[in-house]
C-alpha cells in the first residue's frame, strides 16, 4: 500500500510504499496484551522485600517457660505476632521478567504499527530534523499538524537538535528505530515515523 509523506510544515512532499505484511496486519488484543504485560514486567525493579525471622536482630532466648505460666507458649520474640517481629510470606527481591518468543514479539510490533495505520493515527514524514535547537519553533510546527500526544520514530541516527527541542514539550517522545516498542506505540495518540524509520522497520520485520 502507498502512504503520503509530509514534512514538518504539514505539506505533502511525496509518497512511500509500505508492506502489507508489516503495516496491514489484523491486530489481536490477546497478542498485544501479552506484549505490554511482558514489557511492564521487565520494567519492574523487583527490589521490594520484608524481613523474615532470620533477618531480624534480637535475642534467640525463649521468652518464658513452655508450661506453668498460664500464657500461650512462645518460642521467639522475633515471631510475627510480636511488635517488630517478622513478616510471614512477605515479598522478596526477585526478577519479574518472563520469557516471550521472538516471533511473538515481532508479531506484536507489526500489529501495533498496523493498528495505528488502520486508525488513521500513523503519519509519515520525510525527516525529523531542525535547523536550530528551538523548542518553540518545533511546538509551532506540531500545533500546525494538530499533534499533542505524539511519538516520533526516526532512523538509527537521531537529529540532536530535534531530540533536544522535543524533550521540553510535554507528551512528545522521540525514539530511534531500534527502540520502537509496542507499549510506547499504543500509549501515544499519534505515531509519526520518518521514511528512514519505515524502511528500516520493514527490513527488520518483513
């Protein structure tokens, strides 16, 4: 299929051929959900922890005699029923990441790109470059294009001026082609890709 190519001034400057196998795949909610959960699980630090009885400082002496006191039997003041005692079955430091087949990851990325294309939320531009490092100038261009919550995906070499100008604008993110991922694509309202990014992703995902 063919798509129109615009520039940052919102003018048509040509067209590009896009592979149906990458940008016209029928999205499946279950695949996209699995991928998003996989990404968010990998993002978790997993450094939550509580102290078990062996990790608490305190005496190991038996609090009182087993029998004859009229009180319930106890073996340690570090037990969970006592103040400052242990936590039973609390969270431990762990890795929340789990496996996801490479083919499923690639399929999910194709589906995410296709969903934006089918919703009319995918815009192709010739290049993402700025002559000067001016946030205000970029904000004016984005306003003219009607973009507010947007993700830009460029080729492997990002333009420094464009990246620095975009990072001060709320809800505007810029990623290289290698960093394109399902979560960020689905999270943004509009996806803007350069011709270079389209070609590189096609080569990677075809």
